């Protein structure tokens, strides 16, 4: 362990990382810094928080995909239709700000 910490050992085999994680009652991903939270050491409330965080990330990814799809569809519109849509959107925003 000390040799790994001081840099004498540059890499660890996966099997050794798994063994170390088991000994420390954590996950290999947490040890490697790939997870923000050590789920083994959280109570039910902490695990719920982690699940909610993962769901939020999934929702953001899904929204991003939907935005990309919308932009791709808008780029396919002929210029006059795109200009008309932009004008309607601007008017709609003006109406909601009143």
C-alpha cells in the first residue's frame, strides 16, 4: 500500500483494486475516484440522495438529447419559416414579460 501511495507502483491490477476495496468496505470505483460517493458508508438517506443525483443526471442527459434533436429539426426548416418562428417566439416572450 505504501509503495502505491508514494508512487513506486504506478499501476495496480484490477484484482488487487477489488481486494483492496473489499478490505476497506468500499467500491473499486470510489477508490479510483470514478464515483463521488462511497455508497457502502451511507445510510438509507444517503443512498436515496445518491439515487436522486443519478436520476437528475439521467434527466439532464435526456433533456440535452431532446434539445439537440430540436436544433437539428430547426436547422432543416427553410429560412422564411425559421424567421417566422423566431418572430413568434420573440413576441411570445414579450407577452409573458408584461
